[in-house]
């Protein structure tokens, strides 16, 4: 499929930029004069912008019935944001650049998922295909993170963000090759008596959105404080980064496998498995922190937990409701993820400060198990994707 290959390449290029940027952003802001409190304000403000703009991008896509132009605008805006950030010489200039990037990347994530859902609408292997695309993105993230520090040491940290802008500009150019997916005509039975149309689901199920918020909050709260926890237990920065990289590498096959299993067992089962695995990881951090070989196994479980949840959740969000609601649903899904990210970012540091790492990981395990329960209850509700029927 032409669009599937193009979207996979665009996603790959975008995640290289995200991987390059992620480990260096706070260091760059600190170098521009921001203290830790101001850095926290900047990061929180970008999450809030994404929280608000995700549904707006989705609504606009459904309203206009067009995906491709908005997707390209989002990619171009993100590229501009990184070029702006690269040229910043103080925090006052860098902050609006980050807000532009947050606004634009909200469009990239929402419209990218919408376009992928349109592309895979008739496929019986949607989960597997979605998992492969997102798994390759994790591989791109790992590659970007690997070379980001080396680029910063060789050419200066500001130039790194210019490189990120270049990758996103290249992604926008590749996106020009996309074909706009036209609505699929629906067959009408001429002789059939008039029947009241069955109502379509209004948005995504509340249980699914609750599970997304809980799972994301558990994951973000844990990972935000995990490096500090490992350092407090005597591990070097090299070991910490190596363990993190191991989990990222496992995500690639895990997402493909999770997507394939969700095609067979249903999305809810794999989503719930992602919740249980993340809860298991939290307990593993508490019980096995003194053993490096055991932590290797825990990080592998983390990779599978992240991969299972991510592949199944993206597929579910893109298929429920059909094409007419796909933009809005994609925006709603990303909004729930941003809400969980915001909650997790605030929860992680506050819990450690108030009650220590043990309490943090126990709370995160509880949140992850609650997300698994939401997903299992979703299965009992029997929510099914809406698929367009081709005309006969």
C-alpha cells in the first residue's frame, strides 16, 4: 500500500528527530539560563498545549474531510519550531518555539493516526501493520538518541535542534507523496424497507479513555523518576542509559507481536496484558534492584508491556467509529494520553518527595492494574470497530 509505506517513512523520520531531542532538551534550556523550576513550567506548558490542541486538530480534519494538508502543515510547523529553537539565544525565545512545536506535533500525532486508520480501514491485519510502523518508530527513536549526544559534543547542542528541524522538514516533503483517502461509498439496498439507522458510537468508550489515562500516568510517573532511583541504588549513568536502551530495542518486536496478537484475540486482551506487564515491572524494580541480570529481564518485560499497550491502543482508537469520526477519535485518544502524561509528570516527583521511591512504584503498579481492569471491562461491553462497507 502506497500510503502505508509513505506514512511509515514519515513516522520514522519524525521519531529520529524526537529521539535526538529528548535527552538534550532540558540541558539546552538550562544552558540558556532556565532554572529547574522554569524548565518544569516550560515542559508542563507544552503538555497543556498538546492537551488542548489534539482534539482541535481531529475536529478540523473531520470537519474538512481532508487529512493530508493538515498533516503537512503540522510537520512543517514542527520543523519551524526546531529551527527557531536552534537559533534561540535565551529562554524567552526558546519557550514560544517549544509551544509551536507542541501545537504542531499534536497535529502530527493526531493526523498521522487518522491517516493510518484510513489506510488500513479494509485490512484484516491492522494491528500487525500498526505495530510494525510504531515499532520502527521506536527503533528510529533509539537511533536518534544514540547519535544526539555525539552530534552535540561534536558541533554544539544548539545545532542538534537544527538537525531535528531538518529531519522534520524532510518528513513534510515525503508526506507530499500521500494520496488523500476518499470516503468509501456505502451500498444501498433499493428494495429494502426503510430502517432507522443504527446510531454510531459518540467518540471513544469512556472505559478505554480511562484506561489510557491510567496506563500513561503509571508509565510516565515511573519512568520520570526511574533514573534517579537507579542512581540512588549505585548504578552509573552508562548502566542506566544501557538499561533504558534495552527496553527501547525490545519495543520494536513487541509492538509487531502485540499488534498481531490483537488481530487474533481482540484489542482489549492485549491492552489489558500491557497494563499487567507494566504493573509487574514496578514490582520488579522494588524487589530486584540489587541484581543487574534480573533488571535486564525487568527491562525486557517493560519493552513488551509498552509495545503491547501502544500497538493495541493506537489500532483501537483508529478503528472505532469509522472514517467519519476517525479524526476526532484520534484527537481524543491523544488528549487522554496527554492528560495521563501530565498527571504522571506531576505525580512522580511529588510521591518520591513525600513518601519515597517504594510508594511511587506501588502506586504506579496499582494504576497500571486499574488500567488493565478498564480494558477487560471494555471487552465485556463488546465494543466493536465500525468498518466501511464497499458498494456492491
